[in-house]
């Protein structure tokens, strides 16, 4: 099992990853709070040649499900650009949040917009990397908060080879999904889990709040988190508070 963490892209993630002794790391390829196009990475060859795997997380404002053209269209473009940047680094995927709609909007249209994202890439030869759709923590109109919504989303995109899934434990907990047996229930829907974001939660179950905690310091039983990682058998990324990541890595390695 490959174990790693999200690292700052403006530092030296390859050096930090080697220092931590991790097998995989996650990074952004652009400012996660902006629409800026990723710039070519002068060290792309080093990333591709490294024994340490990389996965890219997309910027946060992306919402390909949106019915608002002013948000959906730049979101599609950003996914395409950031997927290309991820491919340049030799990344094994681009993580994209499921997104959400506004009050009164038809969820069927949101799921259809997800399908259109993949449809538009068919004639272009695909994105270059799998798009790993991540479950989210809150929102009554979220596309991937509950297993029911993930099921509907997968009905729309599951036949595309480049549609993958990223399971976030804090998001699932905050979204009201029991973590015990969750891996099996997700696989019954998606047939796959490509990445695990292994995070504890600072908030109570079904809070709808996305606030991560270190593995041994949140409301989720750490042994349950380890069980999720073991059952998923996918690369594990910690998105926990940075000061506690070395302890989180040590706990995981000992527990696994």
C-alpha cells in the first residue's frame, strides 16, 4: 500500500516526500483559489522519473455540475488544463470535487453536466489522466455527498474509462455515511476506489462540516480509519494538519 500526504507545491514536494519517506504525494498545479492556468513545471521530468508517485488535486472553485454557464464553462476548461498539467508530471490522476447545485435546480441536469464533461473529451483522446471524483462533506444539493447521489452520478459517468473515485473519510463522516463497511458499499456502486483521503474530523457525525483533524485527535475512531485504508487497498493521502503528519504516518505504518 502506498502511503503519503498532500504537500505544498510552492516548496520542494519531491524533497519533502523523500524526507518523510512516503511513497506518494498530492499537490496542486495552480493556485487552488483561482482560475489561473497551470504553468509548465520546469521539473516535470524529475517528477516523471521519480520512484515517488504523484496525484494532483484540482482547484476548489471548480463545479462542473453547475447549471450556471459562467461557472460550469470555466470549470470544464480548468479540469482540462489541470489534467494536462497532471499528465505532464506523470500523475496517476486529477482529484475533482463532485460539486453542487443551487436551491430549486434539477439534480438530473447536474449529473448530465458531469457526463458532458467526459463526452467532450472523447474526440480529443481523453484528459491524459483519470478524473478521480471525490465525495464531499456538505450541501443539500451536492452531487457526491451521499451514497444515493454517488449512485446517480455513477449512472451518468461510470461507463467512461477515465472516471475514477476518491474516497475522503472526513467528508463521508461529515456527510452522514457510516465508515464501517463503507468501502464495500462504495465499490458496489463504482466498482473501484482509486485513492483514499484518510482524514479524521474535528466535528461530529453528519455535521456537514469539512474540517480535517489528525488521525488520533478527531471524532472518528482511528482504528476505523485504518480499516478503511486496509479495505480500500488504494493509495492513501493524508490531508491532515501539517504539524501532525509525521505522527500520522508513523501511526499508519505501525497499524498496517
